[in-house]
C-alpha cells in the first residue's frame, strides 16, 4: 500500500527501511522514506504507544532527536544502496539550536525534512524540521560522522610514514646508576614525534594554526636494555592509522652501534579545540592530511 504525506508518495516503507539504516528494532525511528530532491530528503514515522521513547502519553525529546538522526541516516543509506554499496554506520557528533515546540502523541505521523548544509569528507552538517501535518513541532542542526571502512594498507605504505632520528645521550639524562633515567625515554619519544611532524607536516604549530591542540591521553613504554652516557641511539616513530579522531604513534629506540632494541612504546593524542573541548570527529585539516598520505 502506497502512503502519501505532505503530497509526497512514500517510496520505501516497513521492512525496506532496514536496508537504509543500521538500527534494528526496537530502536527503529523511521518507518517511511519519501525520497531525495537535491540536498533535501524526506522521511516519516507514525508514533505508537509501544515506541521505546514513548512515555507519559507522548514521544519524548530523545525520540525526536533519534528520529532526526535516523532520517539523516536513511538519506545516506538510500544514496549508498542506489550505488550498490554497503550502508555505512553514522554517529551524532553534535546537536545545535534544538527547539522542541510540541511532543507528538500516539497515532500522530511525523514528516521530517533533512537539508544538507555542508559535507566535508566523512562529516555531514544537516538541518532538520519535523512536522505533524503542517505544524512544526521540532527543528535543529546536527553534525553527523559517517564511519567508512578504511582501506587496508600494505606494509610498504605503512612503513613510508616512519621517521628515524638519531640522538646522543647527554650527561643530564643519566641517573645514579650511570644509565639513562627511565623518564627520559618519554622525552626521546617526543623528539621522534616532533621530527615526524616536521617531516610529514603534522607538527604542533601547524595543528595549532588550524585551531586545535593534541594532548597525550595514553602513553606506554617497555624497557629492554639501558643506554649510557655518550651512546648514540635512534628513535623510530611510526604513524598508526585509525578511523577515530586520534593520532597514534609507536616508537622503537635502537642502539646505534648494533641496532639492538633498547625500548618500545606508544602514544595516543586526541584533538581539542582552542576552547579545550574534545573533538569527536576528525578535523577537516586532518582528513586532508590523511588523504595526502594515502591513508583514507
């Protein structure tokens, strides 16, 4: 049976919606899709009393937000299935300018228009209007992160994103046992990280000029041997690709004379904007950097 809403005929409904979105019952918040026109898409939902977000006789705010997010996901799913590709996962990055004017009751039919404001790589900024008949009941702007499957890289490609920096142990780095104090290895990792950044255009100042800071949130270090005053060593810094909004490195410190491994370690950095707020999505400049080095 064909359904019409706001003079639009449904093109996908019922079980067919599950081909457009990754969600599954009982958290399916779209039951009809009316198609796409340029940067606009249209979807619907009939409110029922058994909806997981239905309380005190009304569909709650969280349900409206989820409906908007799934309406945006349905648009993306429709585009991907039309091209014969697997539908990607999507995550809400932020919700802005949310206004709820009324909460719909059992039996009411939501009609939602999604307008794409901007798309940058895997980030989509949309605006949404939710109506019951011709009455606007909710609107907002939403930033959505699309999780795309990363291409596997060959060992040769991964190895290309590696920096090797030579250093000599200084007297100030020696402890009472006449070996390098364990805390200095963190400094050696930092030296390697800075050298990597200069070589590949991912240094601290370049990141800061883009409006971000990258504090370390995780650090590991495993000691294999010790270094002594005057010894020459090499810190090898390897970039580890990941889909999340993080920068990951692994480190190996070698003794220069025999190339034996002295220590290994890793760090994870996250992105903060200049207001020191955590960024959940890859900043646009970081996506461009990944594209430049064939990581995306």
